[in-house]
C-alpha cells in the first residue's frame, strides 16, 4: 500500500456523554473497505512527531488499520473547561471514544488500543468500563498503584519523576490559556522553561515541596500538591489510578510491555499478575501477555546507561519483526476463536542478553536464596570490609551518618526525569562515599541468574524518629565496574505498610528494627567471575524525596533537618540479608 492509498482527517470531533467534544486525527486505508481500529489517547499532543513505531499512524494504516489519535480532555485541541487534571476523566472519555470509533463508517467494529506511559494508563482506565467494541489493549510502561509504582515507592515520594512531569503538563495549559494574548503567552512560557531548567541546576533542593516554583500556578500542579498533602487519602487523581487497577472489570486481553530500568517496571509486573489472576473474563486471564525488555522509559534503543545489550536488545529486533509486528499479531489473534498457544511471558535476561519464554510470573522454578551481610564494622564505601555470602557469619555492626544536606546522588537505575541518565550505570562514584555501606561477595564460580523481585531484610537502627533506607543490587565485573541492577527504598514511619500512608509509626531511636525493602523486579545473569554486591544508604536524590530525619516533616525546610546516626546489624539475632530469586536453567 503506497502513501496515495492512505487518507487522513484532522480534528475530527468525538462527543463524550457529558457533551464535551474531543478531537482526533483519523488515518486509514483509502477505499470502501472496513477495518479494525487502533485508538491512541494522549495528553502530549496528537499533532506531534512520533518516534515510537506503534504510534506511526501511516505505518499502521498500511497494515490495514484505522488509526484514531486523540487529544484527551483539556489538552491540545480537545474541549473541556479548566486546566487539565491527570487521570480523572480517562475511563469514561475513553470508553465513549471506543464506541464512537467502532461506529465510524470505515470501521469493522473491532477496536484496539496502544501507547506508552500516560497513554497506557488511558487504556487500563477505559478497559475497566468494558466498552462492547473493545477487543484488546496494549499498554506499555504505564502507571499503576499510586503508592507502589507511581507517586510513591516504599512510602517515599518520587520527586525526580513527578515534579518535572507535572511541570511539563503546564506547557499545553499555558498555550490554551493565553491563546489570544501572545505577550502573556511568551511571559508565561519563559517562566515555565526557567522552572524546568532550574531542575537541572539545583531546584530539586528547594523545600518544602509544597512551595515548589512551577507547581503552584495551575490546577495540574495543585493536584499533585493536594495528593502530597492528603497522603493516604484518595484525591480524585489517586482514586482514578486505583480504579484503573480494577482488573476484575477488564474483560479483554492485555499485551503489557515493561522495561527493567523503567520507572514503571513494578507497574508492568503488577498489571500482568493482576489481570492473569483477577481478569473479568477467561479470555482476559488466559490470553494476556507480558514482555519485559532491558530498556529505560520510552526508549527505542539497545543502549541504556553504560551497557549495549546487543541488537536483540532493541525493541525493533524483538520477536518476529519487532515489537510493533508482535503487537499487531497479538491484536489479530484476538479476533480468532482458538489462536495458537503462546508463552504468556517473554523476558530479556540481562548479562546473557537473550530473550526467553516463560509460562508464568513469578517463575515457578524460582528458589529464594538468602545471602547474608557481614563485616568487621567497616563496610563504609567500596574499599571497606563489607562481605556478602550464602552463609551467615555473625559480625559487628556497621555505622554511617546520614546528612540530608549532603544526600547520595541518583546515579542510573530505574529513574526518569531526575536530571541524571537512567539505566545500568557504574556505581563506584557513589560507592566511594562513607555514607554508603557496601557488601560484596567473592567472585562467582558459576553463573547465577536472578529473575524476579529481590528483598533486602535490613536490621537497622537510627537516632531519628523517622529516616529512610535505600538498598541496591549491583553486578560487579572482574575489572571492578559496578552496574546497578535493582533498587528499593523504605521510609521508617511506613515500614509496617508502605502502601498505607495514613498509618505512621515512629522509630525507637537506637533500637534494631527490621526494614523489609522490596527491590524493583529484574532479570540478570551474574556471570562466573562476577561478584554480587548490595549497597545500603539513606538517600537517592533527587529520584526520591529526602527524609529530613524529623517527625513533623510536612512543611519542613533544610533548616529543620537533623543529621541521623544509622547502624546496620548482622549479628546472630539480627541477620541482615538479601533474599535473591534464583532461577536455575530448565532441566
């Protein structure tokens, strides 16, 4: 099919149940035939350029699909009063658009959805409304639980991701607000750009977050601040995110794509487990699939952080014809009554740099193996005496000082927007600090695959009533290169349930307390000759909001912060350790 056989219409109006009109670009094969529809709903502008092949309307139309690319409510050229507030309208608006698209004269009545990040959320939201014409969804790298994988992790605010995201939403709002006043638009845009640029030049250090410049001038910024102030309460934004996890209401299959170094890595795993276990139909439970690649957020490359994962690591090289071809194949299979059985899980095993099929998640043959921390009391930094091994050897505790005025910097990992590049980066820069405890194994005699969720059971005490602990799993090569594999954080006051932020329990200063830190899911082969390492500290900034080590932290500034004395135990009564999900080769 050549370009002359493709037709495009712009700003086509799609009415919602409350009368608001959403505008769409519609691209389709020319002629009299009817075709399945792929719907993409975005807050980032339907008229922008597309680097993702799954958002290439002309390319998809050449494959025989009608492509509807829509600005969501209060964004771009779509209607809606007031400023945009993320998440809250996507379920009903999306369901209405599905049925509108199915009724187009060139549609055959079958509607599919695609898109990453926020575009993925819109799919989960509309799927909970179970529109009759929806056949499948294909969300990638999309948010899920507000407390587990979007706004917070381990009870700690995702500062580095959320602040720039919500600031950037202001661009479109300013253009809408000042559409007829060029001078006001230029002034407002200049201010917003200055705020965004400031994030790379120290603005993340400003406190309190509730007075963050760039978040207080519009409804979207205030929605984020309201969510922070509410903590465990369900603001409209939080309520919409929670409702989108109602997997029992989702009756169509989902092709879920995630990335080991993506900010939403945990969300992809949770979504797959949720729909396979609780999906609202046998079709949804049996046909949903998961793809986990070695990527960072919204990347189309095989190079991430400081690692080239080989040609097979690029989305364009996945499966038969790349991720787009696999997605379209998945869509077409949903129109069949009895498609060929396919492994529901495809993972990229880093280190080995290969794709592998699995039939469940977590992988059934996983063995959960503890590796214990040890030292002679001097595990500070990578030149210290911290050890890690499968046998417990009770030993003296380690100590470090956490000063909120000098936090450990974010360096790689599964961050997004935190001013530093994400992905597998060499951690030696941070491991040279004395406020980072480093526990390293002997070189491995045989390869060791870790696939799943590792958990650090950390016995620690603090001089503060509240503090944070960060744990990171690291792959150390024979030349000393120390690449981040997975990481997690836990706030002391929420240690009993980090997803219930309205229940706070202070620490008892100086008393050993168990911190159970869940790391981000991963799949990594530690090769023979490599060493396993666990880093322990109390900050990863600016990815995660700093703990100021004070109990009343709501409006605290750096002047209110306290320096905390931290102690990590690995004696017989307090065996600090990491529980590794070890996956043996298939027999």
